[in-house]
């Protein structure tokens, strides 16, 4: 039972630290440019965050 409580506390601290970091940075959560648009079959659709198309993003 102590392992379950410890795991819960560990995950709670991780989510809390991520939340605090997002509040401090004041930036929206951003994904890859055009990733979901291309997955949905909308070729060349602009990114909703930066406005670039998938062709304008660097592919590493």
C-alpha cells in the first residue's frame, strides 16, 4: 500500500511542477507544426499556433 501512495505522490509532484513551470513561462502548450492537420488529411493546413505549414518546419 505504501508503494501505491508513494507512486501517487510522485506523479502528483511531477504534474504540479509541470503546472508551475507553465504558469511561470506564460506560454501556451505547443505541439509540432502541422502535425495533427496532416494526420487528419488536411495537407498543407497551417499550424494553429505559429501559422506555418508543415513544409516550412524543419524535419530532423
